[in-house]
C-alpha cells in the first residue's frame, strides 16, 4: 500500500495476519472439514454424507459440548455447524441468555465460518443468529446432503470474504494512523518570508513500515529568525513515535513563545520526563537558530550528532568543531545544561541536520560503520557534482543504503536548509 513519507512515496508492506483456518476455497483439493456441535440425547440429528464442489467427500467431526469442540477445533476445520439448542452446561435453557452459546462459539472460533442450526418454527431466532455473527442458518428438516454441502461451501467463502474485508479495513486504519503520525512528526515548515530553501527526507528502518521516533521542524518567528530542530526518541514503537510528536509540538510552541537555547531544552526535558512511559526513555536533539541576516546561527546539541555546513568555498564540515561539546540527551541527567554555541555561516551556505540512522550504516556487510567522516565524504562528493536540495538528499540516502548493502536498520531523518 503506498504511503506518503514527506516528499516521497514509499510502498508499505503490511504485517501478515494469522491465517486461522487453512485458506481453502470451496472447491480446492483436500476438501473441507465440518465440525458439528450438538448434544441430541436420542441421536436424532443425522448428518448426511456431503460432497465439496470438486466431488470429494467432506469430512465431519462431532462434539457434544464446547469443551470437546475446543479440543477438535484445529486449523484444518473450515466450518462449524452449531445446534442452537445446545446447553452450555452452566445454566438451564430457561436461564441462559438468548444465543449465548452462539456468542461463546464465535469467541472461541473468530476466524471460522459458523452455521446455526435450529427448528423450523424458530425462524426469528435463526435470523437473529445471523445478525449476531453466524454466516447462515439451517433448519433441522433441511439437512439433506445437497443443501448442507452448499451451505457449508457458501459459509466458508462468505467468512473468507468477511476476513479479507476486515483485513483491508485494518490496513486502511493503519495507513490513516501512519498519516497522522507523519503529520505530527514531519510537519510542513513555517518559513513564510524567509529566503532559505528547505528539503527533507524520512525513511523507516528495515523492519518497520510505520514511522519511528525521529522528528524535525522548522519555523520562522516574527523577528525574522529561522529556528530548525531535529530529534530522535530512543526506540521504534508507537509510544516512542507519539512522544516524538509531543516533543516536536512543544518545541514549536516554546519557540514561538520566545524560548531558545538552554531555556528551551530544559523545558523540553521536563515535558519528556512527564510524558515518557519509562525512566529509561530519552531523546537526542539538535537545535539551530539562524539570525535574520542569515549569516550567523546559534547551535545547541543534546546528545545529538552535530550538523554539517558547506559554503564559502569550503567543503562540508561539522558544526561545531569536534573539540567543542554539547549537553546530554534529554531525560538522562536531572538539571542538565545545554550550552549554545555561536557559529558563523557566511553569505552562501547549506546546512544539513540528520539523525544517527544516517551514520550508523555499514560499509559493506559486516564492515565498519560509515560514521560522520564517511557521511562528509559522500555529501562533499555529491555537492561537487552539482547536486543541491532534494536531489542531494536523495543521492546521499541512496549511496548510504548501497554501501550498507541493504535498507538501513535504524530510521533516518535528514533536513537541509540552503541560502544563496
């Protein structure tokens, strides 16, 4: 199923569901198996010999109660014929709730076709059984081989269609959930009035179709300052993604409220500490605030890889320099501080911010990590070839994956701001 990921479209492989009963069509080789659940004390319920659509004999198993039925309900059973007069063994027929036995069977076998069997003078109860969840109903007097064979085949096919429709609905819901997470984690930048150009890419890790805990944002405040942020919540589940959304929204709100640097990161740490599901959860963050003239910026690192900048006749390099540090990841140390480093950008530059998934890929199977030096080399080579913006990001991601020999294990988010 195609799912939008920022400015690109990825094909998402949806998780496979447990098949339940063996996927056998009404006329497939191997035939069908019917489980009959009835406790007629005089044995008046006679099950005629039945044939499937290919002419093969349909197999029949008989259970006298739900305990036996549960033992006989293996994956090669395709349909259940339930006598609605069956006692559940725990209460009298007068005290039992109407169709309670059917509801118990449906809970016991949610992926099996179920036929309800009742007396001919109880048509209203039979129709209610279908509304409750049975695929069809039969009257006792109709139990000849032809009618029962056809009813079993139709019930099996109808159940298969119902399950397929349910899986399709669940797939659509997952896609909608993914889209909501995408809007939360990867928003549209608010750069109206800025001369800067923006590009971004996001790729989930190898084993995931949904977004993980990586997030980014870019906004321009009323004084003309452009603020950019990229972060990564440790872990890859929906809880981590939801926390990433909360941190991104909090960052945007706090930035518009005038906070930056250490004050902003301290507040975000309090948000994380309050919202995280475990004390072990932390988040790394890189923030940049670019002056209105575009020539200077303030940089804060909270356990996050340093961004790179290129321009002014120089190739890509890390900001700040390696010997300069930052602060710890959010949520690691109480009362931590995050120094803000002032950097000169110049008149024309490109600034790339990324999550660690980009540099943790390997060079060849089992080889060394790509690392920041390898990333700088790739970006420099591509920029020397004249690539900029989205073309540059696509080329860098493609080469990193190629060097890794496969899709990267971790999620990757990368953001590019260009001036001049």
